[in-house]
C-alpha cells in the first residue's frame, strides 16, 4: 500500500460513511481523509477521528502492513468489549463502540 495523500482533517460537505465503523459521517462534521494506492487502485479512506483514535489505542496497526479493514476494526471492537464486559451477545456494534470510546476517554460518535 502506498500513501498518496497523508491523513488530514477535513469537514464533510456531504454525508459520508466511515470506512472503519461503517456509520455515517454527518455533513458539517470534521473527519480524517487519506488517499492510498493498493494494487493499482487509488482510493480515499474516510473515518471518524475517534474511530482512528480507538484503532491506535487498541493497537490495531501493529504488524499490519496493508492497513486495518472495517472487518478488522469491527472484530477488534467486539472482542475488546467482550473482554472487558463479558459476553454481550445482544449488544449492537454501535453500542460496543460507544462504550469503548468512553472507556478509553474518547468522545462517543454522534449517531443520527
């Protein structure tokens, strides 16, 4: 993977989807945008700042040459939450993510 444009904080002029949690990045919200090239394809990666922050906090980028996918991110969130709270089978991914953000002192994501 090659970085074309390093991560920068931008303001959404329209609604986007976070490439980590797959939830909405609302219009007018600040988010992180990067541009990469992988196997000849150029793509933009957009994320909530706190999804990026929790990924770093939980060590998701260690030994990860090709980046963290949304599947990797969501699996780690589920596992980390369940390690802290026990098996919470009925709890949604969004609820687990919000809990972990607060648990690690990060601002929960505003969900519409």
